[in-house]
C-alpha cells in the first residue's frame, strides 16, 4: 500500500469539504443544545442550593452570606454536572445529526466507487496486478479502502469531542445528571454504562461503519458492471441488510446482528428495547466478527470477479 498516495486522499477537496461540513453540523448541534444546557444547569444549581440551605441552614438563606460573601460548599460531582461525555451523548438525539448519518455512507460509497470503478475499467488494474501480484493487489485494495473509509468516518467525532473537552470537564458526575434535556432511553444508557467507555465505543463503531460501507461498496462495484447498476445496487444492499438486521433483532429480542455496522451511533443501538441487556464488549466482539466475515466474503468476490478484467 502506497502511504503517500493514501495520505494524499485526505486532502482531496471532496474529503475536506465533507469533514468541514460534518464538524460544522456537530458544532451547530452543540450551539442548539447550549442554551438548554445553561438553563437546566442553572435550575439544577438553584435546586441544589435550596436543598443545601434547607438541610444544613434550617432554610435561612441569609446564613449563606458571610462577611459580605456568598459561602456555600459545592461538591466536586456537581461541578462535573455538564461534562464533555454528557454533551457528546446528547448529539445522538439531535435531528440535525441525521444529516450526517445520511451523508456519510453515500459519500464513502462515492469516494471508493469513483476510484475503484475507474481503476478496473480503464485497464489500470492489469498493470497493478502484473507489478505486485493478484493476492497482494486484492489485499492492499481491501485494506486501503477500509482504512480510508474508517478514518474518515471517525475523524469528525474525534474533533468534536476534543472541542468539547477544551471547554468542559472530561470527567463525568456519577451522582448528578441533568434529566430534563435528555431523552428517557438515552438517560438509561448514560446511567447504565460508563460515559467515557460509550464515547470510545462510539468512535470504534463509527470506524467499523466506514469499514462496512467500504467492503459493501467494493463488492457491489465488482458485481455490477454498469455505473447506474452500482448506485442502485449499493442503496438496495444497504437498505436490505438494515431491514433484515432490524427484523432479526426485533423478533429474537437479542442483539444477534451487530447494528454498529448499520447505525452510526452506539447510543442509538443501546437505546433500543434490547440494548441495555448487552455489554459493550459483546458489541465490540460481534462487530469485529461480522466485519471479519464480511471481509472474507469481499476477498472471495474480489478474487473471482477481478479475473474478468485482467
């Protein structure tokens, strides 16, 4: 794999444009949340002060003033009420986030399809196979596109979380949480799992989603010879796999098919009716296993179909 060529793909205008738009969508989501966060935080602190006053000062608010200064002990957990992991979790319930969810697989498909289709049909594949060998060409092409798609999928989220950590605590409160601004199902997820582990798992899930889209794209490109058929084949395959996985999971009431390959957020996965019954380790292992199986299928299809173009 040519690492110079690999790095050059990330400065492609389409890739840069997508990354900028994605990061802007995340920041806009944060700005929409910000006013509600401030309002709910103020109300929570007000309730906390009232509780403190009633519990320890007999309800006399004047005792909070000592030497013309406002004196009150606020535990460290309250100071972590609004944290970077908490705000990051909230993005999954934003409608504007769905724009990112819809754009991501389509853009990944286009970027991989555009290069691979031209390479196969303009005869360049013959030159590469003669130069490095068939097995090495197939393996390097699969790894190259999977890494490219995975990295592009996760970069906006990592940048967004880094942005949040610049202004908010990276630690989260284990005993205080804002409940008015968060959906009930998402609140259960936040309370049942370590939020930092959720953020890491969401990064991994986004990376694996990119790998999944890359593998699916390459298989469709090799099976469908015409460009129009490739477009429809990809969309149909993505919808079909999503529907089948949803039906299986709903009827079995167990997380049999790893939805991280289909959904762009670990929070959406865990917010389902069966989500809280599984561990993050199970999600990770099931995702890796299905990705490996899909990779093997892609390799077999690649090996059989690429011979036609040599």
